[in-house]
């Protein structure tokens, strides 16, 4: 059984980088998520230029929601250009001291004693597996993180880190319009090694761009919508959920109705051939 809800609420758009929700609006959205069964909230230290975690933490404290009824994910490693950071260039930092400092800062901002899951946000060409392992081992020993994972890592990068410290999760970009991980061995590696897969941007570009590909997809989804009594976004999520790697979608919307639709998509079981019809619509050609 997964430690996280079947749909994860991504918080990137909750603050300055999106809807700029007020304290009361954040509390309201948290409560709505919990009422639908969404109990996991996905953060990164850089969201809102290093401000969203603190805003969420204040709202969470206001909400009175019990900490053990939710799961907090956060990420570290990206050094973003922001007014509150003295950085000359966007870069990555995975030194032992920086990882520990980042986690402790996230804990302070989120007003919690632990993260359920810490992810390294993006791979760095200067990563030292041993140094990362030392930091993670210490954070786990001190009870500051429960599980450890990575985000946007390839199979070889997971191998390199995984030799020193167990990887529980890899959060990757994956959707009907960005399904490279299904063909380049990333998802295969995760299944083989028991690493849970999470997908950011799970709806891809289907509702963002109008081109030949998305028109094919909309046409196919429209033909299946009545059969499954489902919306197009639900069918896109159901397509992801069908994959044997057990993908958990991280949904970035702050719209209550769409969050409800997302959690309801978890009960849709696409027929085998319908899954391939949707894939063919995305690819524009039959499978080999």
C-alpha cells in the first residue's frame, strides 16, 4: 500500500508563482483536498521564489489539520535566482551541508518536524553520491525525513545514487504527450528496482496547445468519454494510472472541481485496446 494518496496536490501554483492564494484560501483548499481523499502535498523549496512553503506552513497551522493525517513532500538542490538568495547563476547544490540546511529550512517554513519524503529536485553534473548519502543518512537518523527520492533522474543517475542510499521515489515528467520515460528505460528501471513513480504535469500539453497532435487526442478522448462517463482530463489520468509502474499523478490545479475530478479518475480502468487507441492518437501512428 502506498504511503501517499492516489492523487497528489502540487503546490507550485498556490503562491507567488500562480494563484497567490490567501491564508484562508489555502486552508479552504487543504480541507477540500482532504475531503476528497487527497492527503499528500508536493512542495519544493524554490516555489514562489522560496516563499510558498512558509505561506503553506502558516495556513496549515491555521487549519488545525493533524500532521499525521497528511504527507508533505519537498525538494531541494536548485539554487534559484531570487531576491532572497545571493546567487549569480541558477545552479544545483548537493553538498552535505546544503542538503541538511535546505531540509531544516523547509521544516521551519512548513512548521513541521519531518518531511514524509525528500526529493533531489534535478540531477547535477557535480553530484557526489557518497556526500548525498551522508546527508540523507543523517537526516533520517535525526527523524527529519522519512523517505528519500529523486526527481527528473535517468536510470544511470538513479543507479549512481542508489548504490549508496536507497531511493524510494522518482518524480518525473510523464503524460500522454511526454511519455519518453516509457521508452527510454526509466519506468522499466523503477519497476525492476521497486522505486515508486510520481508524475508531474500529468495532463501534458493537451489543454495548453492547439496542434495536430492535441486535436487527434481530443477527438479520441471525446469518442471514449461517454463509454467511461468521464471527462477528458480524467481519461488522461486514467491512461497514466494504467501503467504497471503504479504512477501517482501530481496535479497542479487549485480548482476544487478539477481536484475532485482527478481523484475520481483513480477508479477508471481503461480497457486494453482503449489505452492503445489513446496512445496511437498521441503518436500519430500505430505501434510497431
